[in-house]
């Protein structure tokens, strides 16, 4: 709640220029192990936008935990205009069980805005709405693909809102996927409150993916710069990158059950009718082709070579102008890889020096 320039989260007030970590008490486990949700607040001396960054709404989606950790280490945060509210683990229960859901099998991201007296998931959603969403002016929610599925780093947002579109463009992920809000999602509830929210989807559940993490950290800094919260410089290459916008997407499903050989990877373009994978079986020599219905870019795929008929295998994004998109994505990846090499050299040198 913000009154008279006061920022109060879960009863703790944060004054201009202060940095605080608030441990919000959550319902205990049934053996009475205490649970809490950590909320980091960095408030600049000068007033400005309040950016809420949430991760691990789905308990097994880990890239966001590392993105938030690296973000909080950035030295420019000492001089920001406005406030950063960062939550590395929202679904603390799912995180503990390494599971997407809560113990009652509810999906937290279908329980928003939640209620004070509802199910555990509903109570958690209610808390996030009241303490994070209400206190923020802008939001970024960090996700990954589900179990055994990888996503090309992408922003999902309803870019019909000019404010959302500007944030999405500034983030500069490889692509933007236009998508309407889903019922019960944090994005829908935030949007109903008039708060622009970007969903960043990158990598796979229960895994750290370095590229997804680096793109995520940089994307958030880019958004903060776009909002006027910082003047922290990033490389000129980012500023040039204009993420292509996909206006629709579709899933390619397994035409039959079987064991799959994948022929197309993330970020690659596909033509209409192209073979993306082949399904075989241990009994006969039959081979069933998995075929793209429309041209596009592979933005999500199954990593498991086993599929039942109907399983979602590839997520394809469709673009009006597909021509340059594959090259753009490749170039962007390359620029991050070069930086990563540089970064690992710095780390190993530091380690050698005991730093
Ligand atoms: Zn998710």
C-alpha cells in the first residue's frame, strides 16, 4: 500500500533510499515447518516507477530464481529512480517439492486474483495481488517451459496496450508473442488493475539455461532503462534489436504414439509441410512424420523423445514477415554467446585469484 509516498509491504515500510528483504510468513507445512516468501525491495532516493519482478509462480520453473539473484547484484541499483520489488520464489511450496503446482494440485497462475479465505493457492494469489501487484506500477513475471519442454526466450504480452508493447519491445527478447491474458493468471488480474505486465518465458522446468538467464537479466535492465529507472548502459547491439512480433502461434501434436527423433530445434524456421520429427515404434518399421501446418519459427519443443498420440511436440510462432526472423534470432544468440565467453573468462580468472 502506498500512502503519502509511503511504501508498505506486509506491514514493513520502506523509505526512499532503503533496501530491505522482507520475509512474508506463509501457512506452515503440516509438520509445522515454517514457510516464508522472500521479497527484496530496493527503493531509490528519487521517486519513479515501481517495477515488480516475480519468479517461480510455477514451483519448478527455476531460471527466474537465478535471474532475480543476478539482477539484485547489479551495482546500478544503488542509484535507481523508483523502486524494484523482486520475488525470487513466489510458489514456495512447489519450489520445495520441485513441482509446478501446489500440494493440492492447483495451478497458482489460474487462481488469481485469489481470496483471503480460499484454497491455499487462492490465498497465495491473494497475497501476491495485495503485496506485489498492488504496490507495483509495472510488472515482469518470469517463467520457463513445463517439464521436458524448452521455450526459446520470448515475451508473451498483450501488445494491444501501447504501454505493454513499449515494455515488450524494450525487453528485446528474441521474439514477442502477442497473447491475450489467460483466465485466472496474474497477468489478467494485473491488467484488470491497469498494471502492464510482461511474461518472460525461457528455457525448461527444473533446469538452469544460461542463455535464458542472461537474456532475462538484460531484458529487465532494458525495461528499467525504458521506464527511466536507470541510465545503466548495455551494449549498443541490444538497442538495435527490434524483436519481431508473432501475432499467432500453434502447437504441432503427435499424430501417433511412439519414439521420436527431432529434426528441428528452437529458433529455427519451418516451412508449411516440413517434417519436424519422426515417430517410430519398437514393434514395426512404421515411421510417422510430424509435420508443420504453417510456416513459422520453433519457439517451444518437447525434449522427451517419447510421445503419446496427441502430445504437444512443437510450438510454432507465425509472423507476417518471416524472412529475416531466423537470422535475427541467430545473431542475437551469437552476441550473447560472445559475451558469455568473455564473462566465463572473468569468472575463472577471479576464481584463480581467489576473488
Ligand atoms: Zn510457468
